C-alpha cells in the first residue's frame, strides 16, 4: 500500500520566520524546492510556497513572516493516503509536514501525491487485469466442471 | 475516454515577449497557476514558471528586464483533441509539468500534469467499480449454475 514514508521528501528545507525574503528565495533556488517549512522551537508553524515568495517580492515585503501561510497540515508517517488526498482536494491544503516523535522527518507536497497517484494508477490497472483473468478462467472451469461433458470427464 | 480539452485550464495567464519580469511576478502572484505563457500574438513561444522567476530574481536580474530573457523557449505543447492516455505518455517522456494547449497555432489552454493524472485516476476508480460489480454478478451466476445443476441434473435429458 501507499505509505507516507515512501512518498515523502526527506530533505526538508527549513527557514526561520525572522529570516529575510531574499534569503528564503535563495534557499529555494539553490535547493530547487517548491516549498520551505518555517520552524520555531523544532515545530513547523507555517509553510512558504513559490507563490508566497513571488507575492512578497512584487509587494516588496522584507521578511518570511510577512508572506508565510498557515495552510498546511501536520501528518505522521502512519497517516492514510486517502486522508491526504481528501485534504488536498477539499480543503486545498497543499503541504503536509511529516512529524514523528516531535521531529520533522519529511514533507509531502502536491507533486509527491501526483507522482504516487500516477504510479498507483498504473499498478492498479495491472492488478485489475490479473484479477479479471483469474476470474474468467475460474468461471470457464466451473462451467465446464458442472456441464455434462465435464461431469463425464471428472466422474 | 476524456480528452485534453476536458481537463485543461481555459483562461491562461499570457504575456507578450516585451513584458517586464515585474509584470510576470504580479501576474503569477495574482493567479496561482504556477506559470505564465509568453506568446507572440496568439502563438506560445515560451513559458515562465515560478521557480524560473525566483532563480533569476535571486541572481540579481532586474524586475525591469524583459521576460523573454528568462523564459524556457522550447515548449512542448499538446492539442485539445489528444486523448488523456497519449497526454500521459507525453508527460512521461518529456517530464514537464505544464503544457500549453495549441489548436491551429493558437493558444487555447493550459494542461497540467496534476489535472491529467487526477482525471485518469478518477477514471480508473470509476472503471474499477464497474468491474467489481461485473465480478459480483459473475460469482452469483456461477453459484446459480452450480445450484441449478445440483438439483435439476436428474430431470435433464442428458445421458443416463
């Protein structure tokens, strides 16, 4: 099954809420990530997305504090994937910091979820075809087994 | 099967080649589409994503320089009549996330990996339900055949 631990990004880039917007933008560009997690006392308190940074730049806000958003949901490695999907689709939450034993161990973004969905879809199609084939063969066998010809053959 | 035109975004943020980076930033901040298409007339010539913009601003590019300097100009586009399966193949090969949808050389929409994957996943889920219903009917049918043969066997004019 789909596991939070398998699809999360493990190298989370964190930033303090007092740091400058420029610094945050530099971090994002150099690490090629689409979101930063704002930490305070070892707890994620907010997230910053690319859009937030651009908004900050175009309205010349100086600090991370001014642009960060609270639209995130802390999850644990045991959270069910379906829960993440429903938050993503219904509540429009796009970032999920993964916390285990009070420590930030990963981050799931929309991109990770899409990747996982894509792989899962492919896997599911194969499984479904195999099940259909097995049932088809079983049906054929049943019909044959209980038909007069089958009965004379199997006794 | 659905096609690209069913899942694409119709209202694409577009800018001309001469537009300034500052304008691009304002458009990106206001729209939340994650990218803008740079077009010459109606023809898309490039794409600027949020990360492109951030990279260039960090590098010290002025907000007054033109967007044509930071755009990615080899854009892979899709056609609106493309099936979603084919679109997914294109995505797997090209590895981009956003594709302008072009009809007769004109920009008509924006297709994202997210929308295409979600549409296919919903479709698969729908089909899975149908298949499961069919399976249940099959099993019931098998059971029926089994019972019928058990009890009607002796009345059927089949051999001894």
